[in-house]
C-alpha cells in the first residue's frame, strides 16, 4: 500500500501541475499548499488512499444501487477500479458514464472543491455518483495541508478575474465549512420530499452569463424556439448537432433570433470585469514605477475613489491594527503573503508565524518608520520639548 500511495500521489501532483500550466501559471504554484515531499518522519499526510472491495451479493442480485451525487473536498481525486461504475455530471446537467472505457492501467481524475476555490472557479468541481458498488477500487484524494491558506492571488496575477466570493481562507476552516454544508444538506435530504426541491445550489452570475465551453461572455447569445439560449462555441455545437443540449429539442438555424436582454446583461457584467482588471493593472504599473509605493497627495487632491492597494506581496509592514485587531498582533512586524479583495491583505507575523487578515489602513510600511532604535528612543523627548518649550 505504501507503493500505491506514493505512485498515486506522484500522479496527482503531476496532474495538478498540468492544470496550473493550462491556466498560464507556474507548474509548482500549488506546491506550497501540499504536504512536504518527502514527508517528515512521524508526520501524517493530509492526502488519503481509500480501498473498496467488490460486494459479491450485489453482483448476483441484478440490482445496481446508485449513490447520491457527491463532490470531493480536496484538490484532485484519482480512481482506479476493476469495473466501470462512476457517472459524472456535465455542465448541462446530464450524467454520463465516465469510466466506461477505462482499462486496468487507467485512472479517472475528478476535480475537488479546494481546486475550484484556489482557481477562482476556473476549474469547476466534478459532481459524480457511484452506479456500481460491486467493484474493487483504489481512490487517492490529494488534500491541502491543514495550515495552508487557500487564496487566488496567482490567478489574479495571471490576469484572470477573481469574483468576490473567493476570499482567502485557511484549509482547516475551508474543510470545516464544507463539513457543515454537507451536514445541512444531509439533514435536508431527510426532510419530506415536497421541500427538497427548494434546496438547490445556485450557480454564479458569471457562469450563467458565460459560454460553458470557452468561458466567454454571451455577448452573441441567440435564443432557440424551445426558449434556451446559447452563444460562443456552445452555439456552434448546437447548430452542428441541430439539437438543443438541454431539452434535446430540434434546432433550425433559420429560426434563431438574438436574445437582446441576455446580451445586454452579459455586456454590462463584462464591462465591470474589464474595469476591475484595468484598475488592478494600473495599480500594479504605478507600484512598479514608484518602486512599490503608491504616492497619494491627500492634501491637495480629493480623497481617491476605489479600493487602495498600497502594499505588494512579500513586503514587510508594521501592524498598526484597529479596535478589532487582537493585541498580540499590534506593533508586530509582518510580511504580506497575499492580496485579497477590497483592500484587504493576508499578513504573517515575523516572530510567531501566525497569519491574520487586515485592511490596508491597519498596516504601515516599515520603510516609512524610523529604522534606528535611537530615533525611536528620542520620540518621547521631542514630544516633551514641544509641550514644554525651554522659554516658558
């Protein structure tokens, strides 16, 4: 089992590197979120290897049970089995047998919730269900370290738009939230069937207004006679198939007409995304030209509008804090580890290594402080001199 764990772990890491390369990121961009390799002595891995064996009773009964839809919490899940029996849901809500053509040496790869979070939804979570419990399988789950911070700063740096919902969060808190969510869903599934239809996970606005194949906004949306709308590559696919991929209705290209309302909404949301990207790019350019500093003339100009990002990742700052900041962090030097939305930063204290999320107003550049301890010692004397002049 040790060899199987090591081999599947290497395959999962290679798959994660390939996904990062596809997103125009460094291949090792997610390595700091994983366990150290090799794993230190007496340290337990965060990843898991699950073994399931064939149940002969189901093989002869002729009844093939189907499990409820489920998702993986981690980054990736690799499954090797001796018989097919896993269905995956595609973006259109259709279930298909994913491992129907798998051979003895093939692995089925399913993406998890943690990967969807650190990629800002660019890699969607795989929804799957087991349709054949009568099989033997090995399942490897690549999980983040418990003390890792899941954030989307590499995605933002690569030029992708990061929606507001993808905030920086510790892996342990992320898993706890998922457990609570799954517990709520399981409790709801035990309720009367009449109330279950209202408990549906709502898709994001961007996913509704985007082409599921290319990810582009539906600025060319066309509506079919059945009422469903498509655009981009999916529209071309629907026309080629002459069949709606949602309701399977027949499609006549001559009956297509523009969905003006959907186009208008998609255009507005796209302009908002472009404005945010331009704003972030302009700030990065100003930091580069000013050696990482934002020079704001607050006396001669009105208050600047928009979110301020006066610090860059890796910069040393002093935690000034506010009334909600724990006392143990106030006055400590820290390092910016990631940039969040709305002017927030994730910083790590230099002395203790603890992390805290603070807004830019609660931080101050170390370079702006007087570096010499002698100058800090003279500050009280200067205050006394100003308060009690020698001539009085």
